[in-house]
C-alpha cells in the first residue's frame, strides 16, 4: 500500500487539471447536447445539482452532537393496545434501542403506521410499565392530546418519585402541527392558551427536556419540499417563542423549550444537507432574536412518503440510506419506520430490522465517530447553503404575511 505521505509526490508526476479542461472534455463527449439539460439536475426547490464541485476551502464542522457521541436509536411504541405497546418498548430497549417515541391516536405520527390509546393514567402506566424513564430519552407524539398526555406523564413522574431534572422528555406539544395536519383550528388564541398553560406547568414541574415541538414531518408527508419543511419549522418556532414570551417566559427559556422533528428520505445528499441546514438556520434565527446560539434538540424520522407497499423489502434500502443521511448530518435522535409499516402492524422481526439498521451503522460503520463529515465537501456545502437561502426567504415571506398560522 502506498503511504499517505507519498501521495502528493505521486500526484506531482501528472499535469494539473483545471475545471476548464474538464468542461472541454465533457463538451466533447456531449457532442452538442446542452450541458445544463444533460448533466445538471434540479431539486423540487429548483436547486441545481452540478455534476462536479470543487472542495470548499476553510469550511468548519457544524456544531451538532458532541464529537464521538452516537445518536439515540429511538423506536416507536405504537401498538393500539397499551399493554402490547409496552411489550414492544421493553423488547426494543432490551434489543439495543436507546430511546422511545410514544405515538398516540390523533398524532402526526399515527398516519405513519399505527398508534396506541392513552385515554387515562391507567393506560399510560400500562404503556410505560418497566420502562426506566431516567435512563432513556422519551418523545411524545400525541397531536391535539399532547397537553393531556403531558399532564398525565408529569403526574406519573411525581407519583413514581423520579428526579424530574434527571429526565429527558420531549413532550411534543404542537398545536400548529395539529392544525397543519387536520386543516382545522378552534382558534389560535384558544389553542395557544392551552399550549401555554401546559408548557408553563411543565416548567414548574422541573422535568428535563423540551415541551414544544416544531414538526416538519407534516409538510414532508404532504409533499412539501426541503426548503418548505425548513421554513415551516422556523415559522413554527418563532410563533411559539412569541407565544411563550407573551405569557411571561423569558425568550432564552422559550427557545430552550423547543425541539425539532424532520423527515429524512432516500435522497442521501439532500437529506444530509437538510439536517445540516436546520443547524445553521436555527443559529441564525437565535442571533436574529438576540440570543446566543445554543444546541438544538433535533429528531429525525424516516420519511413516510418514500415507503412502498408493492415491494416492501425495498424499504430496507431506503430507510438505511435515510438513517445514514440523518446520522452523518448530525441528528440527535433517529427513528426508523419498520419496513412493513405501510402494509400493517409491524411484527417483532420488522421492528428488530428497524433498530438493527441503526445499530449496524453506529457499532460497525462508526458513523458517529467523525463530527460533521460533510464539512468541506463542495457539493454538500453548496446544497446546505442553498437550502438555507431558500428556506430563509420563504420564512421571511410567511412572516410578512402574518406568520405561519396565517400562512397555513
């Protein structure tokens, strides 16, 4: 094997190649065909994907997960029967999962498979029996009932004698997401008042984690583009920050009250760029609001619109690519939809494949070992920057129109 130190000397034996020379060679092969129409693709946002990019000099890694820190391998607990959902959760956790997402009826996630029933504290106790909440991150995906589920969960934390500060729970309160999903809203004043009451009660409880969620999956599921999904998340975040600030919460605390969920699909480079872009956009939003940039609690979930019923084994490949994109992009938590989710309730094997997809990429491929490996890649940096530019422009347009609720 040639030592790495010998590579520059070996390369010096060849004449330097310029982009102009490459372009001349390409034009000769194209034989008069237009370069842009033949070799340049465009995303749904109209972003040009060039066939060749130079390395971006001086690019630094984006701040995301701590260096060497693996992302949370989260699994959905979504069986319609809370006791069966508990069996799912315990099997997943004993099989390598390091986090859970409780999906209840009426949530954004219940259109992405199944959902469990949590009508009362007895259901919640059955669902979480034996689950050590002080050892795992938990996310609640409960739609319009998020405030109700949050109150029950806070009561359970108190009755079980758990240290609230030692927990990591994303309660997922998201009235704007519920509005976007259902298309109806009682009134923003009424919905925001209920959300504020729930958030402030959780703040008083001292439970660690986030209370509100800006969930881009609802836009992605509806066919939205990457820039639209990012802009929606920004608009939702600002609306919630205003809501909490008006209720008396300092803006810095309001910002820390929010987590973000994004969809990732089989377009590896675009999904990686989207995960990277939200980090840059979030920091820009915080600075614009007079805040010091802080860590964003970022959740990613494999896209529902990419799964197929006709040949579901293909979903293994698609979800693996999506997880790769989320992992190298810097997501903190990742959920994989089981490969059979589109054709019915996934069995134990499908759920095992879902979590093992992530475990292999972490434990065998070591994707988490390098912080932001896409940094400096000309193509990835160009995609990330262009997504940021277009998403920010959309966000500004919607803000001028009265904010995200008015835009919806």
